[in-house]
C-alpha cells in the first residue's frame, strides 16, 4: 500500500491529499448558508489543521466548547484531464454539505462512515475552492459513541468531536470506473467471490480482468464481461501446479493475497489494487472457530484516543505503534470500542495478524427516527469494513445503550432482531453480537461484562454457568444474560469486558479499588485472568483497556503510550 493512502482496499496511483491548513469559521448563529458563505473566500477566519477537530490541540484551535455549526474552506490546484475527479471524506461528524466553486456538490449525514462525490463538473483549470459546512449537535438520536452530550465530561463520556476528523482527498478516475469491491473468501472451495460495483451501467459491455497474486507470484487470473453495473464472479485461489496450496489468514500467519483489477472500455483503463485474506470465522458448538479450528480470543478493549488529537490518530505511525503495543502485551485481538477507526488501522491489523471486533458507536435513545438513523449508518459501516480479514465480529449495541428497556420492551427487542438479520443478510460469514455485555436477544455469541476484582468471588459467581445462561441467576449483580422471551442456544460465551485496574496515584477513575503499587496491579491482574481461564464455558476474554482516556485512567498505558506496568509480566500472564 502507498504510504498514508486513506483507503487500502481500493488503491489507485493518482490521488491528492487535502489534509493540512484550511480556513475555518464558527457559525454559532447559523447564518452562513443563508448568507452564501460558500460563494466567496472566507474573511476574518482562523486556520485549522485538518483532519483534527477544533476541540483538539492538534487542530491549533483547542476549543472544547460546543459549536453546532462550523465551516471549512481551502483552495485546490487541479488540472482536469478529460477524466473524472472524485472528492472523498473519510469521516465528518455529523452533517456535512459540500460546495466546489460555489456550487453544491453533495451532502452526507453520519460521523463514522466515509462518503464520496463526483466533482468533475464543478472543477476549473487552476484554483478551485472547496467549502464544507458541518452541523453537529448534542442530540442522543445521532450515533455518537463516547462523545459527551453535556457541557462537561462525565462517567465514561469524553469531549465531543465536531467536523472533519479523518482524511480528505481527491483522486482521478476514468469515465467508467470501479466504485467498490466486495470480497468474500471461501476456504472450503479454495476460492474468492468478487462482487464489483461500477459507477454506472455501461452502454456497451466492458472487460474486467482480475489477477490474484501471493507474494508477487500469480495464483490465478480471469477475464469477465462487465455488461451491468453489478458484476459478480468466483475465482480460484490456487493454481494447477499447486492445487492443494492455499495460505490461510490467522494471527499466527497473516497471509494476504493481492488483487489487481482492471476495467477496460477500449479507450481508458481503471486499475485498482486490493487484497484479501483466506479465512473463515464461525461460532459453532459453544466455540469460536477460525478456519474451522477453535480460536481462543485474548482481546483488549481499545477506544482509540490521543491526548492532543482526540479520536483522530496523529499519524499512520501512531496507528502502527498501538497495534504493536497490543501484540507485545500478549493479545491476539481487540475490541474497537464505540468507534470506527481509520481504515489504515484495519489494514495494519490485516498485515500484522490482529483480530478486530467492529462496533457501532451508540446512540442513546430509541424511537422511530433513532432506529432509522441507526440502521442506515450501521450498514454504511458494515459495507465499508467488510473486506478486512482482521474484522471477525460485528458488535451492534453495547450494554443496552440506546435500547435501555430491551429486557422487556418488545419494540426494542424487535429492533435488535432486525439489526441482526439486516447485518447477516449482507454478511453471512461473521458472527454478530446484538447487545454486548448485557441482555441479549438474538446473537451469535453470548458476551458478559463483569468488573469483579476479587478472584474468589468471580469463581463463585461463575461456578454455575448453566444457571447464568438459563437466566436463573444474574451474572453481574442485577443483569441477566438474555432478554425476556429469548434463550441460550449453545452460543460461545466470552467475557468481553473486565479488569479496568487503576492506580491510586492517578486523577480519574478505574473499576473497583485502585491499587497502590505495580506488585498489587500484577497480582490482581493475574488472579482474575486465571479465574477466567479456569472457568468452564468461556471462549475468550477482553481486558479494559489499552490506554487511559481523559478521565478514565484504567489503561495499561498512559495516553502518551507509556507503559504503567511491566509489559513482559503482562505478556507472561496473558499467555499462560
């Protein structure tokens, strides 16, 4: 992959990074659109460093207050060449409207999914002005994840994220181009299914060529006729010389196959590079299986915050560092909590062999508008991250946030069932967790959250796992494993949140009593983990958490990624 390329699953060569200095305005009175701010260059503006939001120090502004409407503007030098030009936004929170040279080019709602627009017809030779209006709010209808909706931080909710918070970029494509690829590996058939979407239905059939390579060596190739907008075909991931040889992707062996796709209309060619991993994830017989073999998950919860830049990673190197820190601590995966991370993070998890649970950022209310908003934005996220082999689980809800009455409320129960089946209709191969940690309805994995700090009490509580999964006793003081009307069907059971140990010298909070020393930390860490591993029924665990996050100081590392305990000891305990 090209360095800093924002979308590793669909790479082209001709692109332009639009991060950096933009003109920026607060519009607290919401006057900008009625006064046509998009028609001319801003005056009395301040500079902002995109993609960092105005709340962060990295943006050069550092204003933590809520400003519901903000504007961005910058000039872009561009020379049209008879091809199309696409403008991409990897993430803008929350409602974005875009103008190019004073003309509206498109809009998008939702803070956690990318969006693109064809701006070819708005560009001129030389200087072009891109203007973006963003509207955010403290509404609990919009999926906001860990972003606070009050004036100050509280509980486990942090400073809000407003505006452009991921990469902005442009690229040049032919008149006929590949808009997206859905790649589905099938290890049982030693093949991959390609579902390719073109930007439009061609007037005459085009030729689509697909080459699959492994470590630079061609594995298979074929050409298919592209006479519709949607083209689906299956291609073997082996050759006649080595028909038995397929490299499976796993944390121990993160094998990746490269893909070269070319669309030819007789005049221009669209060439894109992609990749995939041959792996199968399933939940069967009370176990999670990876490539048809039991896979015990050693996960850590990761919220992806940095002190100077909030939700936005400071650099690609910072993403790589976080992955390396997780691997060095003895974990084989992570639960990306209440955030959809920069796609380059998923790329490096693919490369390095770290499994990921992809989770929907929560909204905090449930009614008709909230349910419709949620379903639309969730499916954007699922489609966006589908191809990554590291993503092995979809987590739709967390701890009944936004569905607080799901234990008894039939409407909320039906909503979770609908989300489950909608997700499975697009992705039949990955397990879906409907309500991580608390009352489940329909779910492929049963997950429990428990921050019990005493190993003896933990063993006593889970000594009768059958009583817990049958809802005869609560597992976490007052929580039950299933909502009323739903029952255990033999799903794998994971303890998907526990731990959260903090030191008493720290300002902020952790779970349970704070410890006085590293020795006390390691003792509690080791005793609880041994209790988990010795409890019959658990197919894995997820420790809270990688780093401190603002007032939540229960990370293994500080926000600056400095270790708070001996990581060699943490690794030894994890791997016992």
